[in-house]
C-alpha cells in the first residue's frame, strides 16, 4: 500500500519545494469569477439563464487576461 504522507521521500513536491517555487506569471486571475459561476449553477439547480451575469464577468475577465498575456509575449524576445 502506498504511503499517504505528503512529505514522504517519494513525493517530489514537499512543502519546502513548494515554498521555493516561483509564482507563475500565468496564474489564472479569473479563477474567482469561474468559481462564482459554478456556485451560481449549483445554487440555481443548473439553470444557466439565472447565471448570465456571472458567465459574462468570467468571459470579460478571461478575454482581458488573454489579451494581456498576448501583449506580454509580443514584448518578450524569442531568443
């Protein structure tokens, strides 16, 4: 049976390694909007028509974030 201890020697992601990992510049800043959309769906029994504002907020956030990433890639030299 495999060990369930997250700090076991066969687990490559110990807390020390996690702490030293740089925060990704591609972290999804729209995760909160996505979570709110999902919560709305659960709250309203899956009725998408009740959650349109949440979906639109997520789409707007995602669009702005992807445009920002695209612009940053244009500024970064390939070599």
